[in-house]
C-alpha cells in the first residue's frame, strides 16, 4: 500500500481540509487530492465526503483510520529500532534488532498462559533458553508469518481446516458463554439460550478476532438470531461491560477458564455442549521450521502438555438450569 497516500489520508483527517493538509505536508493541493483518489480506488470505498464543511470522514474512512495510523506507527517504531547506530541509541534497540538467528515460535495472543507454557516447555525439551524466542501475535498474524517462513512453528486457534503449511490439531476447546452475574438460563435448550442472549447486547470483537472467528460468530448470530451488539477491541472492555450487566458474549473456554480449577476471570461462565460450537487449537510448522529441525514431535509435545494441564472447570450450570 502507498505509504505517502496513507500519510496524506491521515493529514486530511487531522486538518479536515485537503488544502490545509497539503500545506502542512508541503505538497500541492492537486497532489494531495490525487493521492487520496488513488488510495480510495485501491480500497474500493470513499474515505471522505467533500463538501462546504470540508473533508469529513465517511463511516468506512473512520473505521479504516486506526488501521492506517497503526501501520504508520508500527513502521516508524521498526525504523527507530533498526536505524543507524549512534551513541544516543538505546542499548535495548540493539539487543532486539541485533540478536543472532534463533528458532522462533509464535503463540496466538488469545490463548491462555497454559498454552504459552506448553510451547515454552516443548521448546526447552529441545533447545537451550538462549536458542529460541516466543512471540505473541493475533492468530491471523501467526498464520501469515508461518506462511512467509518467518516463524518456525506456531500455536493458534484455528477455524479453517486447510493452511499452506503443515498443521496438527492438538486440542479442541468448547466455546463458553460469559454472562453477567445473576443471569438465569431457564433450561439447557436452544430456545432458552436464544431468549437469554436476547436480553443483552452481544459483545462482538473487532479485528483481528472479527475476521479470524467470522465463521463461528456468523453461526452464533444466525442460530440464535442475535441482533443487538456492542463492538469492542479489548478483553478488558468486554469484562467491564459484562460485569456491569450490560452485555453477554461467547468466547473460547480457555480465554476465561484458568489452570487446574483456577478461573482466569471473576466473570461467571458456562460451557453448553451441543448449544455452542467448538474451536480447534492447532500447531503449524513452516517450511523454514522443518529446515531448522522443528518436527511433528514438537506438536505432539505441545499436545501432551495441554492434556496434562487442562483448563479449570467452569462455574457449572447457569442459575436456573438445575
């Protein structure tokens, strides 16, 4: 994507004027307008409504803006770490950017601490602590980096059967209903669950979860005819909304259930087998990982650790289910 076009987009959003953005960016107004048109054509939607009030973000433009700002910031941060060496450059930058090649494992950042322990424990069976590192990323990024051979192996929630690299399903998790304290499910049945869900706004996670879990989310929305939503992009916001009795949602059980009987949250939750879908936990190994000696044994080891360290039991039935 054209970075100058993205910077121009952010400038126009800031000044709410193409002419002021052009002046602030030291380019001509026709150049600024051309960059915006080119960006809009590549995206397939309008970013601004032009009128006597100036340039006003369209709903699509407002949604796109945080992604553009994050991309520019991420690239700026990477440039700062990788930039030329000078005495004022923090030593931590050199340590991060200049380390020798290590085997790199990725973990879906929605997975629990027990999943990270499974990856680290399996890695320590083969490598010294200074021979590998673990990075936590959204599942979509873990999958992309595996395909690009920039991760040797990764553990992630998987909603698709096929990936362009070797995979092993090492576990299947129930989805869990996370609900306000005192919520009552009259009986364990689809009609009763539908009625309970209708009482609250359903917490819908924005990207990257939105696209990765689209199939499961769509199934839930269609099955239970969910029509009221509250969109969040952060687990803590979800927690606050449900704790205050405003919302309800469904997430992988491992997100809310802790280790060996310990709960990961004070929110009540319940697994409802047969009423809620399941989600796979998958190990992927890239071609580069195979070249670096990561084999199917790694996936088997992760699976064993997960089996030996199961998530804690949920609260049990919702009040009213008997």
